[in-house]
C-alpha cells in the first residue's frame, strides 16, 4: 500500500471528486431541454376512422340485372349442368370413374373436400364440381373464377358425363 502525505491525499480526493462530477453527465448542470414535450416526440396516435376496416359495403349484395323471361329460357338452354339422382359423395366417385374412361380428358386434380375434379379438355382447363341439389347432385363445369363454362369442349364433356351417369 502506498502512503501519501496528507497534502497529496487531499489533492487525490479532490481530483477523484472532480472526475466523478465530470463523468456523471451534464444533466446536473443543465435543466430540461424541452424536446420531451415537442410534437415530434409524442406517441403515435391513430385517427379514429383508421383503427378498424371499412365495413360499409361489406355485406351489400350486388344488384343483379333483370333478365327477361325469353332471355331466361335461352340461358337455361345454354346451361350445360345436369342433375344426377344420387348422393353427392357417390356422384363424385362415379364422376371420377367416368372421367378416367373418357378419351381426350386428362384429370389434373381431385378435390374430394369440395367434390371437384380439375380436368384438361382440348387444351382448356375446366373445374367439374358436384354440389347438392333438391333432387340429388348437380354436376357443373366452371372456370377458374367459378363461373359456368359454356365452351364446346365443356358441353361435349358434360353431355357424355350426363349419358354415362344417367343425369
């Protein structure tokens, strides 16, 4: 241990105290700067109209154009879907067997959960879907947007399926 004379001891304590005060920061010597209350540092506030999604038109059903009775009959004549007097699950299985035996039809996907087959006919992809109907199961040809397909290929496939399934 080093012994310092009393004058040096006081000097060392003074220097040590000065170092502690200097290293403790300038906040002791200055007051608040005021930036804490500036508008740029306030917490983010979300406007009331942006805290929830706009649901004004969420449940609105779009108006359908009125179709004259003569047009309805022509649309029904163009409709190529048909009804099979059987349960949906059974019709879906029978549809798959019939599609496997048809020439020019390639099954791309089988979706039993939605009772549908995706097939390619003449280079066109068609979704064949079986749904429940009041008198059995309805088989329909749909496009990628779930709209009825009325092409020649779809009509040919549905016509052949109708004869094979007894629709």
